[in-house]
């Protein structure tokens, strides 16, 4: 497959607090350097794009030195925290804004869906906006006419298609905008987080359509989302952005794991210790929580053959009743298992220090990375609730997998008893 899009040394600089590039003196300085064939002097200044830190410069790099290639038929996911530069990158790829430095090389038509209603004229009807967007994409009237009914049917807006778009809800706008972008057959489809506006039914349809576009029609999709499950099911490869720079590029599973682990230092190890500042200390204090293979040390690899041991130490200041709850989540942050001390018929009404253990049998989890939320409650309220308190990885035990070399689907892979 040939390369359809190439980003070379893409950077985007903004001036903080003002519209435009800055003062007249800065613009004259830039012009004078250009006349003499010199580099823009303001490319040497500018702060890192970290929104949580107070600015110490008038300039900020929203993106800095981004390089990647996308082949025909690939679905590239772009993930990262809010403010990481994802939308800025898509605007540059869609030619909505120009990069400060670098170059974008593309082949064919690009259709973009960056914000709800982008490219729609509010006074025109839905049908008229279909033709307007098609013309912007470079299609003639006959080509648009051939796709018109499919677009209207997919959007689910048939009743309102001859009503001005200004009267549409945000969900109706994104439905119609996506249908236009997807059905007018662009070579590259660029989708920002707008699908989150749609309902569950539409999101499922939209992801299915993007899969058809890439796998069936061989077209390229660039997809930004905070929904890791959608990224995992749709994308073939992903890039992780952090503070305007590319910090990881690889297959989707690896990128999601890198993003979730890097963004979650609390859960970056198999054991964690606490102090009294984390708790309502009137009733109890959790001293530590850890997870390991039963016959191994902490941080040693856990295979599917190992019995998994959760250990926690709790100090109680009275003999009231408490329950310990563990919520185990997958890489996308979805809860796949909830268990608590009551299910183990363990009544916890002690005073003083107690070390608790919970065992998970071998051959229970499938391989993957899992995150743990922990909660301690009494009969009235939570005494402690900590998200992503630890994480642990399960690796495959088989050495010889024969013809099957991939990860089997699902989060559990128990060893059941079979009889012939």
C-alpha cells in the first residue's frame, strides 16, 4: 500500500492572550528576517504546551516536531489528554489552519468532521447543505445526487432534511455531517471527538461505517477519541500526543496501554502504600494494597498459570463492620469485575491491624493489563475510595501456540472441565 498522507516536522505556535501573531513590532521583525532569508526569530522561543503550568513566555507550541506517515486503507487513532494538541493536528491536516513549520503531503480528497456543524450553513436546509459540502469536496451535482438518499437514510433525519439546519439539535447536526463526510467518498476521512455528541445507536452505526470505509473501500481514516474501546475496535495503529509532542507510535493495543499507564502514575506498580491523609481516619486506615502471583514477589511477571493474590493491610480504630470492595477494569477503563469481602463470607468487624488476602484462581484472566479501584465502606458511607489504586499485567503461559500467534478476545479465559 502506498503512503497517502505524510506529516513532516509539523509544529504550530500560538501567541498567548492575543488574537493574531502578536504586536506590530513582532510582525515587522518577522518580515525583516524573511526579507533577509533568515529564520523566524520567534521559532526559537515558546513554552511547552502544558495547560496546567503558568505561562512564562508569550508564545506556546501547541504542536512541536510531529512526524508520521499513513498508508491507504489505514485507520490511524490519535489519542491524548485534553490540550495535548490532537484537534490542532487535525485542523492542520484538514488545511483549516497552516502549520508554523513543516509540511503536509496528501493524495486525494480530505473530508473533515472536526466540530458539530462544521461547514454547514445554518440558514440552508439539510438537503442544501449536502450539496454545499459535496461541492466543497470537489464533487459535481450528479455524483452528490447519486449518494443523496443514502446520506439521508443513514443520518436518520429524513423528516427534517428540508428544514434549516439552525433548527437541528446538536445530535442531528453531527448525524447529518458524518453521513455527508462518509458517503461522499473522500480518500481521507478526518474525525474528531464529535461522535461523542451522538447517541449509542448512532455511534455504533458510525464506527461500523468507518470500518466499511477502511476495510471495504480501502480509504484512510484519522480518528480522535477519548473512548478507548472505540479506538481499539476501529484503529489499526495509533499515535499518543502529550503536551504537543508525539510520545508514542505503534499498534493500537500498545498505544492505549502506554497512554493509560503514562496518564495514571497512581496505578503504575503492583503495590502501593498510603498515609493518613488519604482517609477518614476516625474509623480505619488502609496501609497498603498489592497484587502479585501467590508464589512470587511483587512486580514479578504474572502468568495465566499463577494464582493471583490481593493483599491489603487495614488498621481499625473500633469494632464496627466494614466491607472491602475491589473493582477491576480493562485498558479502556470499563469495569469487568466487582468483588467484595462479603462475597467471601468474611465479616470484618475487628479492631487493630489486620492483613487481608483475596485469591483469584489460576487460568481466570485472559492476558492483558487490568486496573483496580478500591473502596472500604461501613453500613452508612464509603470510608475510602481510590480509583486506579494499582494495576497488574497477565501474560500468556503457552510457549508454543502453533498457528495461532495472536491474543484471543475477551477479558477472561477460564479453564473449564470438559468431558467427552
